C-alpha cells in the first residue's frame, strides 16, 4: 500500500473553468521523500493545497482523487 496516491488531479479557475493544473498523478511509498519542483507560478502550491483538500480563492478542485494510506479524501 502506498502512503500517498494522487490520480487525475485537476484544479481550475472558478468560475470559468480555465485549468491551473491538469492530470497530476504520482505515488509516494512509505519512507520515500518527494519534492515538487517547478518555476514560479507553475502550480506547486496549488497542488500542495489540493492534496490537503483546499483550494485558493477563485479556484476549485475539479477532478481527481487523493488517497492517503489507502483512504480516499
């Protein structure tokens, strides 16, 4: 079982539907360390917030799933 499993994560502007991040998918095994790297404005914070079930003002989590320890959130 993975510690974190992300599939098809999409965050978009609301209203409007313009994508901010689309089809983000990755898995993290227990004991593994992962870093999210990218240019300024590439969506790192947006993805991190979405993993916690939050979205910045004016955005919404439109699709995807996040499983932590096998439990879907």
